[in-house]
C-alpha cells in the first residue's frame, strides 16, 4: 500500500468512525423516547401530523443502523449515501427553522430540551455531509469487470 493509499484509507476510516458514532449517539435517545422526538419534529411544522409518528419511530432506527454499518464497514457506500440523504433532510429542517426564526430544540441528541436550533448545528451537519461526499469519492465502486 502506497503512502497516498494509506492516507486515503485512514481518512476514509476516520470519516466513517466520526459520522457513525455521531449517528449512533444521536439515535439512542430518540429510540428510547420516540414520543418526545415526535414532539421535537412537530415543532419544526414541516410534516403532516399523519406522518409524524411513523417518522419519529423509523428515522432513529435508520440513524442507528446506518451509523453501525458505517463503523463496521458493512455496505459502507450505501450506508454513507443514506446518511448523506438524512443529513440533507436535517440541513433543510435546520435551515428553514433558522429562516423562520424558530426558537426550538433541534431534537438532535436528545429529547429533553437539548441544543437549540442554531448556525453551529447547521455547520456541523454541512461538515458531515461534505465529509461523506469526500468518503464517497475516495471509496469508488469496484470495477465489476475485475471481479
């Protein structure tokens, strides 16, 4: 393995580890308290009430499974793509909440008040999104003709 390949492998692994841990830590309180998470989502006023509880039950599990998949390397490109899509959804929610001047908890890492919606959360999510784009660039799909 060349020095460049080793550097790219290390960078790829670090991105997977940091984003994976972040998503696992963020998912756990929402899994334990889906009702409180549903209330956090409700305060964004972006989703019909009919979808709120399904969203609050499914999204944390998706965060947990994709976070674990990133860390252990199982389906890592697919997991990275799903996490990137979740991050886009979170970025959209945070952006609209900021634009509307909502003074609410983000619902990111807990359901007991937590961190208020703010620019720092938006920057964190954009940074993770960009890191995942870099990861997807580094981890190009294998050429099937070589298999």
